[in-house]
C-alpha cells in the first residue's frame, strides 16, 4: 500500500502525542539536577540522551568540573540502584564483576556478585586502571550480561554506564583500548564554566548544607521513554545524511575533503551509524518532536564521532585533533 503524505503526517502526529505523554519526567529530572549542577546544561542533556538511547557515556575533563557530581545527582534523581566504582591502579576485574567464593560449610563455590549489578554505574577515573580492568566492563556494556565462573548473569534494565576520565596527558593515566572506547555511544568533553557560572558555583557550594536530591523519575518511565524514542520518524534523506557523515570519516576524498585523507588512520565503524541514529532520535525526544531533523544529527554528531576517528602520526605532528576533523566533516557534508 502506498503511503501518502496525509498518512505520514497522521502517523507523526500519533508519535508526537506519544512523545509528549512519555516525556513528562524530563522536565522534572532537569529541574532536580539543576538544583545541584550550575550550568553544564549541554552535559546534562547529553547524559539524558545516552540514557534514553540505551547507550553508555564517557566524559573527559580535568578534575573539579563536576563530572562525578553530575552523574551521582542524575542517579539520585532516578529511583533506581546506583554504584560508584573508583578505578585505581590496583583494582582487579573481580572487584567489578564479582567472583566465586568457597563455602567450607556446604563444600561448594558460591557466587558473590560485584557492584556492577546495578542500574546506573559510575566508573570514576576509568583510565587510572590498566587495560585488564577496563576490559572487564566490555561484556557488561555490550551484552548487558556478566560471566562469573561457568554462569552468565543478565543485568537488569536499564543498565547505564557513565565513565569519567582525566585527559590522557595527566599523570598516572592509561589510554582506553579502542574496542572499549567504541562501546561508548557518546564521548563528552567537559569545559570550564564561564565567569557567571563560576560565581554561582562558589555561592552555592561554599555555604550551607549540601542539597538533598529527591527521586523524580522511575526506571519504568525511562524504559517507556526508550520505546517511544524508537518510534520517532526518520526521513530517508536524514538516514542518508547520517550514513554520509560516517562514510566521510573513512573516505573523506569522496566528499571533497581530500586534505583529510592523510590525517585519518581509521574512520568510524558501523556502530557509529547506529549510535548516531539512536542519539538523534533521543535528541528529538528531548525536544518533544515526533520526527528527526538534520539539526538533531548535527547536535549529537561531535559527541558520537570524536572518539571513533583515529588520526595518523602526521595529524598529531600538525596538532590536529579528532574534533577538528569531525568539525570539518560536519561543516562540509551537504545537509539535506
């Protein structure tokens, strides 16, 4: 059956009503988090995008920019289980996922589950632990399961990993393996607050008792919102735009970006295409729209692609960053 414009408009209107109905908690959540976090609106919205798109988020910034506080506040505002894992050089994989403990009384091994069995996980300073510990998160992040001994245990939905890391140049840090970086849907670069925000931070945090956060959303609301976000309409032109952005990271010359050819070692994987589509839908959900626009794609494009573009030594010698490359691609690829 041929789909007419009128039918499509009717479908989008139905989706729009569903989005408005299921997004009621978003305003309450942003308001509650805003009682603690000054500014950083983009960061908080990006955390919600990761949560709604069923992805994980990696946040990078120097210490003291409220990365940990933002994650803890968001978790407290959702009535769900939360665990903070402090990554240190002496951390073991069993400290995360759990282990088998021998019970002399029953003469058998029993499973002791680790802190990863929670809905929201804060992996604090994830790059302060060696690769073996970092990779312990891989199965949980991708498959939403954990294997201890011979048994595999499912993780309860929603399962959301928020990791913070210090810039690689800082003392005592280890670079994350490429396979693990690719598991993060978004990588956020946290900047310093402006003068007005710094003043408000000083006034709020240097006097009085810490603000108590109340749960204003439930896991059931998050899961319903995810289902609603999956229904958001994406026009074929927008789909082709997403694919073009990802392909431009692999073959920039095809899109008239010949000067980037010598700077990119590896482009983004097909996982980037999937993440870009899902994150764009989540961005539209936060705007209470039943359809995705190119602006939604551009809004999340940098966070989805910046950690998936690997540069050559020539790029490093010229002090070109992945952000520079992604910005050139976003500015150059034709917008529908």
